[in-house]
C-alpha cells in the first residue's frame, strides 16, 4: 500500500485496527505503538523488502524532481560543514537529496518509525554512501555532536509536555559552532482552523495530532534563551502550483492560505 506515510498513521488504517475506540480518541495524541502499528501495515511491502523499487513514494526521490522550497532554503546553510543529523527524518527524501548535493558531509538520520533502517537500502540503490539511517527515539537519543542538526515537520508530533525536551535534544546534539534548522508546517492555515471550528468532532488528519493547531509563537517560546534565532523563514512547503501567483504572494505576506511552513535558523 502506497498511501499514508507521515508522522502519524492514516485514519483509514486506524479505523480498521482500532475500530472499537471512541470517536474522541482520534483527536488525542496517539501512542507511539498505535502510530507504528498503522505504519507497519501501510508500509509492509517496504518493510518486508526495502529497496528503491519498494520505496513507498518514488516521486519524492525522483532524480528529475524539482527540489522543494524547504530543500532549497536549508541547502544554502550546509556548505562548509562536515556532519549533519536529521531528527525525525520520515521517509528521508530530503536527507537523501542533501546527501547527493554534499558528498563531503557525513549524514545521519534518525526516526522511530518501523521502516527507517530500510532507507539504508534505498540510499545505497541511489549510490549514496555518505548517509546512514538509524532507528532511534528522539527523546532518548544521545548520538554525539553534529555541525548541523535538522528537524522538519516533527514539532507537530511532539506533545506539549515534551516540546521543551525536544528543543533541548536538538541543542544537545549541536556542536558549539554548529547550527540548527528546525521547522514545521504551520497551523496558521486559517481555512483548516475554520473547518475545525465548524466541525470540531470530525476526525480528520489535521485534528488527530496535538501539534497541528499550535502556532509559531507558541513553539518559539520553547527555544532555550541561550539560543539565538538568526532567521525565520516562511514558505509554502506544499506549494500548490494550481493556485494563482497573486494568491501565493497574498498568503506569504498577509493571511496564509496555502499551507504555509516555517523554518528557524538557530545558533548557540
Ligand atoms: C511528519 S513526519 C516528518 C518527516 C520528515 N522530516 C519530513 O519532513 O517529511 C514526522 C516524523 O517524526 C517522527 N517522530 C515522531 N516522534 C518521534 C520520536 N519520538 N522519535 C523519533 N522520531 C519521531 C515520525 O516517525 C515521523 O517520521
């Protein structure tokens, strides 16, 4: 099955697996094992035989694919560094793209999803020898210091009571002269908020995760005081090319209407 891949499992899979759960369960933070049970089913083909051929979203690693805005922004910061850690790498497409652009950087990418070490086969199939995927939980990870620590679209999976710990873990893994590139798709998408207000009990992919409706200001509060925010980018990660250009510009400048994302560039 090549459908749902992201941080928490698809509602359809959950409906099958956890049919006896009360409707309110959908809007609570799911446990790691609930999420990973769903992922194990959705990505079974890849988990059983991980390779470039079974990679669940081949379009993400298509060599002719135009890089995303996130990839282009983050990529500007990597030159001159030697080591890179990605925390919560998902399917690793961004990390593999970086690894291709920077053959002299040693990339490490961690995630606690059940398929993550299978991505090592994909990297090898792509001829990448400077990247390693490791199955590891970010809450307990202790992998040493890295020049660049990158973590994108992980914040919304982090329950409120661990946000501070999440940023501490990012800092712990960053060398004193290094930098952190941390971002997420933002909940500033006002149409989603409106929908959630109109139909608050409907289980949707947006509502089932605690972090989706946090705003950037809330997240910013958890960046430790001793960390300097060098720059904050706003961009359209899931840029919808069918939207007229003026709408994209309007979204960037005034009210986000195109699933806006943000990325903080942070230094010690
Ligand atoms: C929305 S995905 C983002 C993946 C990727 N960074 C991207 O931009 O596509 C969030 C990832 O964080 C991972 N994650 C969530 N909690 C985690 C934890 N405690 N330890 C390690 N990874 C975690 C999930 O498994 C998921 O792959």
